C-alpha cells in the first residue's frame, strides 16, 4: 500500500529535519527548487515521483531501490549478446 503525504505533512517533515525549501527541492532534482517545494507543500497530495525522492532523502527508503527520473534498465540488443559454446 502506498503511503500518501499531504503538503502540510511535507512542510512539517521538512521543517523538523531542518531543511529549507531550496535544499529539499535541489535534493529532489527540480529546476526551480524552492518554487517546486512551495507548490508541493500547498497541494493536497504529493505526487508519487516527489514522494519517492522525499522518502529517499528522509532515509525511509533504500536509495538503491529507486531509479532516477526517466531512466530505464538498458536491454541488450540481440546482436550484442555473446554466448559461450
């Protein structure tokens, strides 16, 4: 079950950890970090990508289990496969 977080809960968690809006936004990977975090904190529900990165930053999820935005595991092309016979 996915744990949902409201913007108010995010703001409280961020303040409890001593992070500024800009610091949290940079850690999540936003281009305009402070503005993006203010928008998240004003929303009724935090989107899943931001929530996953927030969990990583706050240490509730293992970083190795989270993929970067837009990345996919690279599949080898059949011509690149080498078989040892």
